[in-house]
C-alpha cells in the first residue's frame, strides 16, 4: 500500500517541480524578472528579454545539453522598481512549478531578490546588475552575474587618467546604491593612484545644483554615474552651464543605447534642443565592460557575435522596433543571451553530478540545501565563450571581463581601446580627437607670477637716494671743514653729523625696500628683511633723535629758573641719542632672535591673461617680510617711536618763538621736526593700507623718506652754507669749548633779572600815577559842582574843630580819620574842612559832622522835632564812641 502511494505521488511531484510539455517532455523551470515598461532606472529588458528567448531556443535545440529536459522561462516585468520586483519574485515562487533558478535584471531589483533568494536556496543570475554592493558574499551568498560590476570601469578610468596625466577629477552621481558603491570604490582607487577628487556631487532627480557646484569648483575632468534618464538631464545642465568643449572631459557609463542624448527630450520636459544636446555630448568618453565578443570566432552556440546581432535585430523588428538600436538594453543583450547559456550549463553539470550519486535534479525543493549547493558550485565553475566574450565568474560572483573605452566623435561612438583588468594591459588605438587639437588639462593651468617692483621705479628711487646720500656726505665734509665757524659751532655740529648719518642710513634702506624676488633668492630674502628693519629703525633714531635732543635742550633752557643750570652740555645730547639707539638695538635684537622676519607670500585671486588663448590663469603672489607675531613687534616699535614723534612735535611747538645763542638753529630744527612728524604719521598707516600694491607702496615709502631727508638737510644746513658764502672769513675767537663761558652766562642772567625788576617797579609807579590822576580829576569835578550849586548850606572854608579823647589821639587817629583831607592840629584837635556840597563826599564821617553842624548853626534857637532830635542824639552818641569829646562848628548860616 505504501509503495503504491509513493508511486502515485511521485509523478505529481515531478510534474509540480519539473513540469511536462504537451509532447510529454519534462521541463526545467526558471524564473525571469525583466525591467521593460518602467519610466525610471534601467529598462534594459526591452532588448534583453528577446535575447533571452533566443538563447532559450538555442539551448533547447542542443540534444547534448539537458538530455530529456527542456528549459522553460517564466518571466514578468518589474519596471526596475524594487517593490514590484519583490512582488514578481514572490509570485514566481509561490505559483507552481518550482523554479530552479532566478534571472534578475537591474541592480535595484536584484538587490532585493538576491538578498531574499537565499531563504529559498535559489541561485540568482543577473544579466544587467552592475552595483558593486552585490559582490558582498555575506549579504548575497547565491548571487552571480554576467554583467560586470560597475567597479570594473574604475580601473579603466584610472588607467585613462594616468595616460593623459590627469590628477584632479570630480564626480557627479545619482543617489542610487549602485552608483554610491561605485563611487566609493573609485575614491579608494584614486587615492591609491595619487589622483585628487576635488568634489563629489550627488542628486536624486534634479542635477541643476550639482552641475553648478562642479563649475564653482573649476572641475575639468568629470566622472558621471547615473541612469540614462538622469544622464539626459545632466547633459542639458552641462550645456546651460557651458561645461563642455575644449576644456572639459566627461566620463559617462557606456551601456547607454546609441543616440541616448537625443531621445525622449519632449517627453521628459528638457529645455534643450537636440542640437544643443549633441553639442554638449561631443567629445565625451565612455567606459563599459566588453559586452560583445570582439572576435569573429564561433561561440558555444555555434554563432559568431555578428550572427547573433543579425538574429537579435530581426527579433526586435518582429516585436515592432524599427530601429534596432532604439530599445534600452541593446548593448546588454549578449549578457542576457549568455546568462541563459550559463544557467543551462550549470543545470547540465548538476544533473551529471546528481546522476553519478544516484540522485536527480527533479528532487529539488526550496528547502533542499544539498542540490542548491551543487547548483552553486556548478555555476561558480561555469566557463565558456559566449557572444559577450569569455564568460567566467570570480569568487564573489562577478563577471571577469575586459572593458572598452569609446569617445563620441562627430555624433558617433568610436572605440579607442581595451583594458584587461587581470593583466593590467591597456590596448590603445590612438583614434581620440580633442577639440582644438589639444588634450584638455585636469584643471585651469595656474601660472604663478611674482609681483615685483617695476624696474624703472626701482632705478628712479635708487638714483634719487644716491643723490641724497652724496649730498649728505658733502654736508658732512662741509661741517667738518667749517666746524670752527661761529654759526656752525653754536649749532652743535656733532648732533648735525649724527643727523646726517641717520639720513644716509635711511636713504640706503630705499635700496633694500626695492630688493625682491627679481633680485634675490628665497633663501636670501629673510636676510634682506632683517636689514630693512635695522636700517629703517636705526636711521630714523639717529636722524630724528639728534634733532629731538636739541629741541629738548632748548625747551629745558627756556624753562630753567636756576642760572647755573642754563647751559648746554654737549654730552647730554649725545647720551640722549645713544639711549634711543640702545633701545632700538635691544628691541630689534630680541625680535630677530625670538621671532625673526621670514618671507611670506600673499596670494591674490586668479587673473585671466589677455594675450593668450590657452586655458590658463595667472596666480599673482607678493612677497612680504613678516614674523609670527609681526603685529606685536610693529606695535611696540610704532608705539615707542610714535610717542617720540608726538613729544617732539609738542616741544617744537612750545619753543617755536625761542631763539638761543647756545643752539642757534633751534627754530630750523623745530621746522624739520614738523616735517618728519607729519610725514611719518601719514606714511605709516597709508603703507599698511596699500601694502598689497607693490609699486604704490614702494613709491610712497621711498618718496616719504626722500622728502623727509632732503627737507631736513635743506632746513638745517642750507642757511649755514649761505652764511659761510656771505662771510667767508668769520671764525670763532676761541677754539676751545664751543659753549659761552660761565661768567658771561651769569652776567647775562643777572642783567636779565635786573631788567625784569625795573620793569616791575616801573609798572607799579605807573599804576600809582594813574590812581592819583583819577583822584585829582575827581576833586576838580567836585569843586566844579560846588561852585555851580546854588543850594548850599555852608560857604567858604568852614572847618570843624573837635577834640579827641587822649587814648584815641595817638593810636586811632588815622583809623577814625583816614581821609586825605584831614589836617592834624596840636593837642589832639583836628580841623576838618567842609565844602559847600557836603553830600558829594564819599566819607561817612564828613556826612555825620556836616549834619550836626547844620543842626547847630541853623536850628540852635529852637528845639528840633522828635524824629530829627532822635537822629541828632544818635549822631552825637556815635561821635562819642569814636572818641570825640567836643565839637565846635565855625561858620555862619545862610
């Protein structure tokens, strides 16, 4: 009973797994997934599905292959969408008969089905997947492909870049896993080859911003990785941004169909015409795995690659494709054809292995790990010559294939060569054609150009400086020859000589300021930088310090109060200048020892030359002398010398009208200080602003130094030359000490003091005379008014006699009567004259006596009224308090 049941079930199982044809032949079923009708991604099933059917037909015609069985392909369209592809896979797997293998198409779908197929112990073979991620055996343990991995293009790209010397490239990619993995592999290979990737741009659907960024980064050699629909969008943006022509090289993927850049422009809404797309595509390179056998030998099917092309073209015509190159996937059609042959050969070898072990392929189920492993081993060992070339698989399941390089020349792809990855051999046909006949550069050719001081300006400034130096030397000789003359001797010739030495040093620094890269090497430039700092600093200190010391002594002489200190000691002037020099030496030594000046380059924006048609730009560079803490050291020197300048300006202003015989040129020195201060305060900040303009900076600084030096020499020394010319025989009486004697100085100071005292006494006398004149004028006015008045009480000189108490006679006499009109009488009696108009006097005592006498003379016969009486008694009491003990009025009433 059990045996009969088994015998009854076995044909059903065989029918379910293998299937039976109408003629009684057993079928070996495989599943196929083809992207055909989708709107995005790679729709290579349009040409690959007819090619697979041709291969199925040829395999089933071979009696020595799969004896007793026919290979059957059940397929459906995935639209190159991962979700739909997974649904198609599940439909194939869950509907009988059992599928022995799966055939996959585009990379995105194969990523989904290959990762899931291991759960059903199914081997997946792809004819159109190039994603490098599919080479991961841990993630896709049963995956194989006749389509080479996208990474197989990268060694070819690197080889071509090295051939033309391109070491700077850019990458733009579509945000798909296949292209992301390819770019990651390309980055690693570029790093190993020493090729710089200047930028990596990616986009999802709109490449506008990505292409613009390539232009901003000055990308010239650009690798583009995207599906054909996105490729058309990118090409349109290439035209809009002018990233094509003689200066640019684009690497595209080579499996696009011919004429891809002119198709579906209106349907996809591109704003570029066919002519514009053709213009932008001209000259680009493509790399692709060799998908058509380049030899004319017969393959495993008995056909050559040419024979297969003819059959495929006819099959496409039968399906309604008038132009055989129109269907997407035409280039990959040989891969689909050879994929069917790979499946047939793997099944045939597995059947032989199982037959030798007493088993059959018909025992396969989705849980049969043993037969699945045998199928995997057979597929991994498959090797044959197909219409796409030699078919073999690596341990990762990748196709081992050659790659070819093509270039679009006049609208058609021309093969430039082949590259064998295994032997690292590049076969090149030298058929490339470049626009303008020159290989494009991988970047804008940047030529460094050192900005230097123009030779004419340098020679002019050096000539003027030399003239100034000769003039200063002449003045030194002149001062030495005529050092005994009074006009020169009293000007302290040693200080003037120090000024001339400083001027010579400053003028010499102009030559150092003009020495740049056109005269000295990079190794010598730091030494020139140090000499510039030392010469400018010390020259300024010597020249300005000598003038400052003289104006300082002038100020001190005019403000000293002690006679013995008002004398010019020459050694004090020299000590002051020496102290300034010591400070400079200390600061400069520390600066050069701790943080020395070095050669630095200031780089300017690139400039386009006007006299060349080459793709070059000029990179201007300017040399500077700087240290790490340059601002700190400059601030220290500028601050210290700036204070000297401001203080010197103050002293020159304070002594602007002073003229001393001890320093007879002090006013001229003050004018020189004005000149130096103003020019220095202008030159220092302006030089910092225009430092990037070498000619302007050099000319400004040089002219400022020249003007300061020449004007200082003219102000200080020209009057002395004129004096010598006018009085050629004048000499100093004593050739000893240049300063006046101490006795002469003391006598001079004493006379000056006496003169000041006399002037003060004269001023006091004149003030007293003025006051007396005023009083005399006042008296005359009073007399005039008294004579003219008709309402007077007393007439003539009507004196008042009064006697004081003895204690008041001596001490308080002048206190009580301070008026100038009081006349003293012997015995303490005072006679006080009253004038006609007593109310005009300013003395309260006069007024009081006048009122009492009026009351006595005019109203003695009658008693005054109450208010008047009270005022009279008050006046009498006031006189008693003042010491008056008696009062007699002499006169008569009118």
